[in-house]
């Protein structure tokens, strides 16, 4: 199970001499400069001392990275600088509780750190644990599901629903067989639950993030659904070989570095799509094995966005690339929906809502013989 890596105390009751204590008497701006310089600071009194110090840190870095809210490159540089510096601000955990006055109660300390009770954590990770705990307790309402989900720590969950609504609209019109569907990269299980509600007898949901698998399993135990949802920890399809009627994939939309399991829901390494399309085609066609093939009825649905092209006009579209050169799928249908304007309260960089949209691509696999013919033709052309 993924958790923020604890920093053990060097010995019971003592700390490394390289760590400097701070409290409310320290100037926040001076502490922020120390964090930028690489100095590790340990908050010793109030939760608000850490909050104020990080606020000063962000203000200083924003002055060093002007117009970061208007440019993706500058925004990425600001986030990287903030991440590096903020990790130097530490918080103490004692007996599975955050040892700061007026600190929130964070239940993850008992659940995720059963093997260690006293340690340190970078304060931004404490903030992440606190935010996750609050969501896990009060839940998040998913309008198209008409139910509330309670995500486990380290599990991606949507905060905007345009792409889910687009899929729900498509699913209501779907007229194919509903014996078996597969949701790749299920996250907190929204699409798998939609598939079950739509009458699929079996839904296989996979995710490479063990926390996401745990989250969906807890959700199904909390509120069972009609039909069967099987959740597996796996890279893409894993060793599962059955031929589904429908494969659904809401992939990460941006190419970028991956540091945590949560990052895999947002960023991909550039090689993901070719691997996915190769395995998806093999599952839908039975890879030439007539005992597993489902004829021409199998469908692949992908949810995507034009966000990569908004960030970089020259960015290639991985789905269009597959259709142009992969030789494995044909386009059956495509739909798009404008993204709603972000809330005025959000810290997200504001984009032109008239230009940002989500996409749904419905593909059908080419028969294996036709695929092999395409590959031979492509090799001769090269």
C-alpha cells in the first residue's frame, strides 16, 4: 500500500542536528528563505505556524516566477520550486497523532503507519493526508452515479465531471452486448460503477495503484451494486485474457514525470498508448484465437481531452496517432463536450472555456488478418 515515506527519528526522543526547530516566534519570511536555501525546519508548536510559513514560501516563489498562472512552462517551474522547498518543512507525528497544537485529527496515521508511531513527515504531505482523510469521511458526490464515493488515501477521484457525463450519455445509447466490460485504470471506480449500473453482468476493473484497488473494494463493500465488479491490481490488463464486449479507458492526458502512484492518473511516459492499444486489440480480437474472439461486436471507448494541445500546439494526439499509423482500430464515432468554467475559488490556472473540451472516441478492432496485412504493408513502405 502506498503511503508518504516516514522520516524515522534518529534515536528515541532525539533529532538529527541538521534539523532546526521553529515556532510562532520565528519570522515566516525568514523561514521561507531558509527552506528555499535547503534548510530543514521542524515546526514545534502550532499547526498555523506551518501554514503561515508555507504561505510565505509560496509568495516568495511567486515573485520569483511571475505570470506563472498564465503560462504552463512557468507554472510547472513554480510547482517544482515549491515542491523542492516545501519538503524541507517538517512536522512531528507522535503516537499516531500530529503533535502540533490545534492540528486536525488525521485517521490515516493509525491506518497507514501501524508499524511506526513516532516519526516526521514533510508538512505538504501532512496536508495531503489531511485533505484525503476529510474526503474519505464526508465523501464526494458523483452526480451521474447518484451516489457518494469515499476515496481511500492515494486514490485519484474526479473534481470535474464533463468527461464522465459524456461517457454516461454514450453508454445510454450503447446497443451492444453487456456480458463483460473492462475498465482500465479505474481510480476510485466511477466508470466501473457506471458500467454495472448500465446492466453489464460482469465488470473487470484494473489499476496499477494498490490504493485505488483498495478504495474500490471498500466502496463495493460499503454499498454493493447489481452485477459483479472484480477489482484487480494490474498494469493495464495484467494476465487477464478474456475477451470483453467493451473496454473503457480514461487515460492520463498529459505526458510528464511520474513520482507517485497518484501521478499515473494524470501523467504518462509516452510509451503507454502503444502498449495499451496493442493489448486492447489482442483482448478484443482474441489475438487470433477463435475460442476467445467476439466477432465484430467488441468496442473500445477512450475518454480524452484537448488539454495537451492547449498547452503545446505541436503536441501529438495519441489516439489520432493510433488511428493514422497503428493499423489496429477503426474509428466508429467521436464526440466532444466543452468543459465548464473552473470555479472562481479554485487555484487552477484559468483557461479559455471556449477552447477546452473533453473527447469520447469509440473504436472497433480490425480483424487480426487485416491487421497483419497492414503491418506487412507498412514494413514494405519503410
